[in-house]
């Protein structure tokens, strides 16, 4: 295997510029969630050029490239949609230039997450050049709508498209470390009802803002006593939006809508999180809603899911993790850092719902995700394309 690792490293380096230029082309095509059509066309072109055995687009707009037809299935996932640029004055370069400069590719999506897609395509090219003949089917998935709804793409891939991998790698940025989990999350809305009255006689009404404010203070206290996990850390809850309504600005508020961002550590579930809020509002005229996402993709398909994204963790001793460690050590002659993400990924469905063994290995530093001046080291792209290639060899054993 050392000989294979050596060849893979050589090819990854050989295709250094190829990978960077492919990424540059992807960055130049703006692709916010629900607007990925044109970048997906470029992804399909790149996969075809790289020699993939099959390249197709599913009904939601995910692009799937296949190499081989073995019984075991490995899927490399990278979402192709990005967030917008925010305040352009915070950028030192044009966000969609895709400029290659000083060992970096510059622009929105380089780290989150088009760099992973470009490196995965190069990995496919490497496997084809090595005449990969293991009993494995290697898929690269350029997935859609992740920024709006983590995991929705894989809900579709699993339930509608029938793609059921035995192993998967998320290419979300890990600084080229190996990640094995992250906290889950959910979006909860609490609706509070009051009774309006004229503002000159507030005692005649029941002010929903006061009711909701009392609940808000209890939610602040709840955050301090949520569960702690030694690997993932603590669960959290915060109020991210507080909206009130009344018949007029001269009336008592009769409605409040409170939006909660809930992060779930190991052992916390949708049911337990809802129950905690229910306990706080049990004597109030209030109801809880776990939000649902449903939108129309660029293909015209309307699709959705509940905005509950489960926590997931892989054991350090699981084959998916130990194979990643072995691949890293063979390629780079050092031990990798095994860690976790701070944010949420498509792993919430890949592993959280469907139990597919999953690790993370992605080029770029997550601190650049959703931030101005996003850029990725080309060295990371080279390492990632080598890692995905060797992982395909080792996971068969």
C-alpha cells in the first residue's frame, strides 16, 4: 500500500494546477441555495472530463459522478451552494473572481465547500489513471441546498434516488484533519398569545411581550444547565429573533413570536429539547413549533423536511475513522488530528438519520466559512485529493 500511496501523492501533486483551476471555475459561478443550476452544469463537465464512468443529475439537482461498480459504496459529499457575500466593503478582493494567487484560490465558496468538490473530482481522475479495480463503487456527490437546510439533499438521495452508501466522507472544511462528529441542531418557534387593550389602559389587556420576556429569562437560565458531552461539548439554546405584534402602537401587544437556535449535544433529542421549553411555558398561553423547510429547487421540484438535524458521532475505533487515520499516515507520514466540527453538516442525515459510517476530511479552515476574504490553500486541495483516493483503496480491505 505504500507504493499506492506514493503514486497517489505524485498524481495529486501532478494535478495541483488542474484542481486549482477547476475550483476557480466553480467559484466564478455564483450559486446560492436554490440557484445552483449553472455551477452544476460546470461540475458535470468537470466530472466528464475527468473520466467518470457515469455523470448524472437527480431530481433535486444533486450531481452524482460514479467510478467503478463494486459491491461496497463510498460516497464523497460536498455541497455546491454557498452563502452570499455580505457587506462587500469587508472584502479585499472580488468574491467571485476565483483568482489563483500566492498559493491560494480566492473567493466565496472556496472553503465552504467548492474546494472539497474540486478535490473529489481530482480524486476520481487519479483513480481512473490508476485503473482502480477494487470491489468498490466510488461516488462524488455535488449536493444542493445545504446552506438553507442541512441534509435535505441526502434525504432526497437516500429516499428518492436510492443512493445508499456503506461509507461516506464529508468534505466540509476540517483544515485537513479528520472529524468524526458534531452537535445537532433544531429551529424552534414559540408563539405567545396576549389580549390587546388600549395603550392608555394596559391593565385591561394581557401583554404578550411581558409573558414572553419571562419565558426568555428562563430560557437564558436553561442554557446554563444543558447537557455536556466530553467530546462534543455542551448543548446550547439562544433566542435569535423576538417579534411582537399589536393592533397599533397605541395598544397592548397581543402576540410574540420567539425563534430559538438550539444546538444539541450527545444524548439530546428533538423530544427532550421540546420538553424543556414546554416546561417553561406550561402555565402560559403559548405553543411550540418545530419549523419545517420546504422550497422549490432549481429543477422545479418542491421538497422539504423538518428543521431537526440530529447529533452524530463516530467512535474513534470505528473502521471509517481508523481507515482515515491509516490513509493519512500512509500519505503524509504523520498522525492526524481527530476532532469535530463546531457547525452542522450534511452528516445530520447521512449518519444522524441513516446511520451511514461517516468521517469528515476537507480542505481549508472553517474560520473562513461564511466570512469575508474566503480563500483556500492549494496545498490543502492536493492533500484532500490524495486522501480521498487512498481512502477508496483502504476502505475495501
